[in-house]
């Protein structure tokens, strides 16, 4: 009986053919895979960026609306005039007007994430078209407060005043635009987000 030797050429040739059949990716295939991975990563970063902007917008709107609502509720529950201030670029202050005299600062907060009081140009009119065109727009009022007892919003002359507070990121990103509006006689407070070219409640 004949046993092939360890160095048999046929056997060696078989192993050699197996190695050649298991060759890796070509350079073009690797470049194509890298390109696909780059596209996927780019799309993911774009979506993450939009998500972050949306989160900032919603957070800032929630803070502004909550502080305005808080001021109105205090005016009703504590039977005191409550002044609310919007100081550029991003500060909200709630102040109780004490009796017989003096004031107490109840809240002093700033918007986070680069959000500021800002109105982006060339955007559609909001559903509540009052107050004016500024970032913080309450007509000609130099001071606004919620009136003791009924929570109506009034100006320095005790006259009803309507207004709006516009918000946007300080980089001007359109998807961060929002607005909070107040209807003076009833103290009704609403917030809207700009989605495309539409203000959504």
C-alpha cells in the first residue's frame, strides 16, 4: 500500500487553492463600505442635531409658559400684583409687589441650551397676532404684571395688555423657533412651536 508523503505536491496544491479561494475584500469593496458607513453616520448626526434642537425648543417654551402661569396663579392665590420681567437675552424674573410697600423676587431663571428671547425674520404670523414685532412684545408697556385677584395682565397704567415672547436658539436655527402668548383680559396663556411654515399649538 502506498501512502502519500507529507510533502506531496497534489496535497499542497489543494491547500493552496483553498487559500486563494478565501481571498478578502478588494480595495474598491472596502472603499464602498467606508462610503456607506460615512453616509449612515452623517444621517445619524443630522437626526441627533435636529432632535437636540427640538428638545431645546420644547424645554425653553415649557419654562417660559410655566413661569408666566406661575406668576398668574400667584396673583390669584396670594391676592398680590405679580410682575414678570423678560430681560435679554434669556432671563425671566417673577416679582411679588408687597403691601404696603416693597418687592420680593420669587423666581430668577435663565433659559438653557443657548435659547434666547429672539424673533427670527421672515416667519409667518402667529395665531395670536398681538403685542408687536419685538422678541418680547407687549405693546408699549414698560412694565407688565398680573393683577391681584383675577389674574388679568395689565401694564404700568393698569390697562389690559396682550403680548408675546418669541424664542429661538442663538445660532438662528429655524427649527428652534417658538412663541408664548398672553391674552391680557383673561390671562390666557398659549405656546406655539414653528414646524416648517406652520405654528403648531
